[in-house]
C-alpha cells in the first residue's frame, strides 16, 4: 500500500473510509453506500427495501438508526484514528416508505481528547428530515487503515 500524505486530511479521510467500508458487512447488507467523506463528516445513502418495513408498512426505526450509525462511524473514523460509539440517541420525526432513497449526513460538532460529538440527519429525496441522531465517539487507540477485523 502506498504511504499516505499525512498533510492531506481529505486523502486520509478517503483512505480510512475505503478501509472501513471494505470490512463493513452490515452497511453493505442494507445497501448503504458511502457517497461523500471528509474530515469529521460523511454522507451515506440507502434505498428502503420491502424487507426493511415494520408492521405498519413503514421503514423500521432500527433501519433508520443503522443508516445514521453507519454515517456516524465513517465520520468519527475519518482522521484514521480508531473510534467507536460511546453512546447515541435518535429522534424519529417522519416515516420512511418503501422505495425511498434516504440520505444520512453526519457532521462533527466537537472533538476533544478521546471524545467527539456528531450529529446525523436522515432525510428523504425531498430533503424532509426523517430522523435526527446524535452520537458520541470514543477513540480506542490505533488506526483504521491497516487494522485487522476484530
């Protein structure tokens, strides 16, 4: 593997995301695709499938949570510093429907020491907000690039 230019935060974010996505079976299984990455931010999209619907025929809340959580994970690992969720919460505002393409946009709000705070908005094609997620990250030591699956 070529050595990364440590002075290029965007290249580090892309390489970290590529390494994570290659190992991320959960995001792949739900059809979540990383569409944008940068230092402290990430965007993922996913189309709501029939197998993601709950008993009311709307997108299961756990599926919305999983999409938001994946975007959060890519954002908080975008500096090639291994981090995990220390806690998170979600507010559901609207129902998702079969066939909708959802977008989860994660933005870093604060980073200090080993901790970070990230907000994720999950929207539909019209830009309507379906859910708001807040995640708190914890650096666990090590790097994303070159680490083996735990």
